[in-house]
C-alpha cells in the first residue's frame, strides 16, 4: 500500500483541499539539503526518482513518507524556505501516512508476539504436568 501511495505521489500527486500535493516540495527540501543545512538526512533523490524494479522497494517509500520528512517540511516552512502554499497539506499527508504505517506495523507485529507468549505459556504448563 505504501508503495502505491508513493508512486502516485511522485507520478501525479494528490489533490488535498483543492491544492495539488506532489514531489515538488520534497525536491525543494532536497535543494535546501544540498547546502550546509541538512534537514532531510534520511532521503535523497533516489527516493523521488525511482523507476523499474526500484518502484517496488518498500524502504525507499517508507523513508519518503516518514515523520522526519514531515517535520522537516514544517521546519522549513516556518523558517521561510518553503513559499509554496501547499506545504501544510503535504505535511499532513506525510504525517497521516507515516502514522498509519506505524499502526499497521504494530497491528501486524503485536498479535504474533502475544500468540508466541501464549504458546510458550501453554507449552510450559503442559511440560510440568
């Protein structure tokens, strides 16, 4: 799912509150990052310009939609580096996607740990009898 979101975000963008949100803000952050100021150390142009089999790379997609990048957008806008009017929508999109990715990860991992704990508990009780 996150790869599909990233691919659509890069290829055509999303319309949020009547404003187009796409890779342009990320490219602007990378331009800021190319100076002495490093605010997006997790991403590079490799996260934005993906083609072929790299479009299937989940790691590149999750780094692009990370909380760190979302906060970098807010920081850059508050310091006057981003003059685009859609930076807030981009920040909100990245924040929601990164949070939902975290929730999905917790839902995916948590039951397996609980199941393993229950299995160990029953195995221990069974072996004592």
